[in-house]
């Protein structure tokens, strides 16, 4: 039964009043009462609104049929071309960004709907649960569960069995790669149906926060920086913004000297980067320092390839499908895509593609309505996707 509109409106007014009551000084603190309590209130209101909607609300917009469904207990938003009922299409399973702590299929609806319209593919956007209320591995498990169900029942959702792509921006790219790796290892008979993994400015590891792109983008007004990424990892992995932990990770002390110089860190070699990227470094950070106790406490998470997928064993990377990276210039996680791409190219130079956009910022694809370069990036991704899946040129 739907809640009366006046009740929902009243709750929103209460939330706004609470927002206005909190002193400005508290709002400025990333771990303030406002941050945790107001975010929880907003999440609660969102859940009420969605829980009081029909499970398969349909709409037709710009030639695309959009509907809400639940797949094996995971809510999804499905976009498909109109007037093609009974026709199977290539599919994109999309994981939205938001640092594991924000974002939703509704927030990303314009982007995923646009990708469906421009490609003619079915796009299924996954509503995974968010930290800190649902810390690791909840987001990963939600995405994995939805993906496995779709791979086992593709025609039910209008998908061609062997033409499925996993893709995502920001942490959605991390989830796309992590899910693909897990299926490659655990469900090899299903993994062959994943033809490509698309990763758009993803954070791919929590091991080293002293890469040049982190040093260059520590914290900038109006754009995401190193501190934001580290705080997001803290909330995702531990369910809280632990100030001391964040400070230690910001200084790169959460890993030991031995770990920093071990084989596991080889993929983070600066020689994998273009020469012009290597000049940036953060003063005071070195490979010759680390907090042994902290490392013992967090290594089981930091080194988990569901968290840091680019650190997985090389044989698992070798078994990945085709990959496609999108990297903007102004982005703290830029270097990770360059490094992983370089490593994958050494394994098979013909399976992997990387598109780099100078002058663009982390998150730029969401602004495709007003950003022509974002539209270009999406078009180039779709063209590559069609070439890889359909042989189009």
C-alpha cells in the first residue's frame, strides 16, 4: 500500500529542518553527526519511497522502455529499446558510482538510459546496497548475485547469451572488474558469456595511495581528491569514517615496507605510467615506512581482490575478457587504470583498450548533457563495444 503523499512530504520537511538546525561548523566535518545521521535519514526516505512503488513500474522515454524489477533479491532498473518485445539484444550490466556510499539507479537513470538509446542494447543498472550501513562485502555480493542470475537467465531479460558486458563508473568499475574476476575463477562456464568489462575512472586498489595521480590530486575544491577516496574506502571496508585510520592510509602507512617492496606490488610500478606522469610525488611519503600492527589489522581486506582487483594473481588477469578503460586527466585514481591497462597489454595486446581524455575530471560522464567530451567518450565506448561484440566497424 502506498504511503500518503502528505506523510512523505512531512518526513522530507523534517529532514530539511534537521539539516538547517545543525551548526555549520559540524557540517564541515566529514565524520560529523550530520554526515552519518542525515545520510541515514535520506537513505531511509529513499527506501520508503521505493518500497511503496510497484515492483515493475514502467515508463517509455525517448524510445527506451524503462522498468524496475527485482533479480534474486536485488533491485535493478532495466532499459530496453521499445517495440522490440521478444527480440534479444546485447546487454550491459551497469554498476553505478558514488564511492560505495552514495548513488542509485535513479540518480544514474539519465546516463544508463542514454547508453541504451545510443547503443540499442539492453542496459540493466544494479541497485546494490551502500556503506556504511552495509559495508564490504555487501555491494560486491549484491552485484555478483544479480550478475550470476542474469548470466543464467539471459533471455528472460531480453539478453543475448554470449553478448554481455559488465561496466561501471567510479567504484562501479571496481565492482565490474571484481565480479568478472570472481566469475572467471568460480564459474568458468558462465564467464565465457561476459565479453567485455568497461571501467570508467575506477579505484582499483587500496594498497598504495602515493601514486603520482594521488599526489597531484590530494584535495581540490569542487572535485574529488585523495582524501575523498581514502574516506570512501574506510566507510566501505570498516563501516565508519575512522579518522586515525584515514590519516594512516593518507600517509601510506597501512602497508609495511616489506609489502610495498614485494611481488604483489609489482603492478603498481611507476614505469607502467607515461613518463610525464611520474614527476609528481607527495613529500614525506616513502616505501621505507609502515605501521606493522595496522597492516596486520587491515591486510586481509586491503589485499582481497574483491577490494583491490588489480592486485589479483596474474593468471586471473590473463583470463579476463576484453576490457575498456576511460580515464580523465584530473583524477586521483587515474594512474591505476594506466597501470592495469599496461599489465593487461603485456598479456594480450589485442584484447584491451584505453581512452584518455585530457582536461576532464573524475565523474565527467554523468555530465554528458552539457559536456560534449563526455558524449564523445560514451560514443567511442559504444563503438568499441559494437566492434567487439558484433564485429561492426
